[in-house]
C-alpha cells in the first residue's frame, strides 16, 4: 500500500518505518525541514534502540522516504496516517491544533478517494471533527479510521512489529477487509470496532496501566509501614491471571509523554460531560506524591540536606530512552537544589536533554555512574537502566563519603545488597530486606 504518515514524532516515525518494513511504500512527512533533512541523512531525531538500522534498510530498499511536501505525499498515497502531537493544554485537555492543521492540509491536498487514519491519541469525537475539517476543504469522498497506537518508548520498533493487539475503529465496514489485511502482517489479534470506542480504548488502556502503577505504589507505602515486601506482594498478586504480573513494579511513579498527559486528558474528557473521574484523579495525585518519597528517605538517612552531596543515577523517565518529559527526576533534582544540596548527575543518554531543560551551578555533570558517587553522602537511583544493575556495590561504597543508596526502582536483589555494607533504602521493601520465599510449589 502507498502510505503517507503526517508527523515524525515517536508514533509517526516508528509506524512509518514499520509499515515500510512490512513491504509498503511510506512517505513520512513533517513541516520541520531540519528534522526531514536529518532523516534524509538517516539520522533519527529520537533515541530508540535499532531505529537507524531499520531506517537505512527501508530507505535503501526504496520503501521509505522523508519529505516536507505534504501535498505530494497525500496525492501519492491511498492511506494517510495522522500522527502529529496532541500536547496538554494548561487545563489538561489535549491541544488539537496540530491535528486540525493537518486535517485542513490533507483536505486541501486531496486528489482521489483516500482513507485518513488517526494514530495520534485524540479525545472521543475528534475523528468526526477531522472528517468535518477535511470535508470543508475538498469535494472528494474519503473515509476516516481510528488506529490508536500502543507502542512504548525504548521498545517502540519491537512493540510495533509485534503488537499484543491492533485496534481499528471504523464506520464504513467496506474498509474492514483492507485495514485488517494491512495490519495482519503484524499480528492476528486485530480488534475492529466503531470509531468512538477505538478512541476511548486508547485512553482507557493508558489510564488503567497508570492506575496499576499508582495502586502498587500505594501498596508499597503501606508495605513499608507494616514490614511486608512489595516485590513479593506484586509477584503473589500477579499469579492471578485476572490481575497479571505486569505494571506492578513499585517505584517513584510514572512519567513520559503518554501516561501523565493521557490521564489528565481523560479526566477532562469526563469533566466535559459532567462526570467526575474520581479514581483517576487520585491516580494522578498519588503519582505526583510518590516521587517525593525519595526526598523523604534522603532526609530520614541524612537529616538535613543543605550542603550535602547527592549522586543521581538516571534522569530519563524510564530506561532505553533519552526522553525526560514528565520524568520524576526533574522535580526531584529541582527540589534537592532548592534544599541546598549539591548534585552529581549521570544518565547514559538523557543528560543533554535534561541540561537543556534545567541546569544550575550546584549541578556537576558526570561521565559515568561511579563518578557521580565520588564523595557523595548518598546516591539516588531514579531510572532502572541496566548498567546500574551491574555496578560493583563494593566499589561504590569505597568511593562514597557515606554509604547510603536510595533505590527508587528496586533494581537490586536482596542477595546483592546483603553484606555489601550499604545503608540501602528501596521502595516498599523492609530494610534490611528480610523477604523469605519458599521455592516449593505445592
Ligand atoms: C506507555 C504505554 O505503555 C504505551 O502502551 C502507550 O502507547 C504510551 O505510554 P511509555 O510511556 O513509553 O508507554 O512507557 P511505559 O513502559 O509504559 O512506562 C511508563 C512509565 O511508567 C515509566 O515512567 C515507567 O518507569 C513507569 N512504570 C511502568 C512503573 O513505574 N512501574 C511499572 O510497573 C511499569
């Protein structure tokens, strides 16, 4: 199929590459000419493991192109995918200006009959709005489809090539066979529904996952007080297939470009129809409070933080990405600076982006994790990068002024910590970790 993808952010670029990988011809369009120039030189604007190899392979095979000419891309394609950003407005509502602009431009460029599919996360009813806007600019008939995207940063290519499911929302049933066939090379788990339900599935899924995280974080806070181990609790809960084991890792809360934005947007969507989504409001509040637990633990172990030296390991909102959008590290770092602490920051890939957003004379930027621990009164692990899991804890203690490690992601096993001589604080686990689990299954 000839496909145009409008917007080369995470969703657009990765979808475009993966549709090309499956043998389609794809033109990825963006109005940012610098971004397009970089992409034409096979430089990815996002950090995503393996992305440039996939880009290169498909460009060389003549299946993938990058262009800032939307009109030509639309005219050349049967399917036009809208994948522009829907950032949050100050109210929490999704800002649809880029969607509206894209729809108008697609309408003006329309030559023959096309299918316009939306992959951007948009409030219920937006696809109908897109239909109206396009129709204002063209007489040519067209169809609207909603194909929400569920990829995760850091594993975006693999998630797109091997999705758990694909949701397709449409109202013209004649399109069903073509849309299912297009996606059948990715998976046979294809769920076809109406457009409004497809739009809602995306928000409801993200809100549910965010709820799972806030739920286990609250359980972890209780575990700390009653002496239970949240990692054991999560494993035990996860054995129930109705609950499932994933997204039950307690930590310092969720960040990123989706959960914070989409939870707030869903609260607004509900509010617009006079429904107060109380549960989701609490999920957001719990998430905000959770990141400050790190600071509470620092205070508990060091007393006051003025003039202390704190090493920070990890700035991105999760591993394998340089994305710091809504990362808990942003608020934690700023709060520590305001308390008079001196910080030594290290992240394998996100330091550049963090520094563009926030810098301060009390911050020392370090070349590796151990450097960030030299003479530190405490180290806080904020992102669960693999390299932190492999660090030599005996070397760490040797370099620190005081051997205090605040593990915001529970990355170290009991066996690694025991005997390491560390003062170790994690999330929802007794200290020292006293968990005992029988390996015998009955
Ligand atoms: C998420 C959804 O998973 C994806 O389906 C959707 O399309 C976009 O939003 P992403 O934001 O890339 O993807 O990251 P994800 O891996 O879901 O993690 C989100 C945040 O939750 C991270 O900050 C992560 O650290 C946190 N998290 C995740 C936890 O704190 N505990 C968990 O158990 C899982």
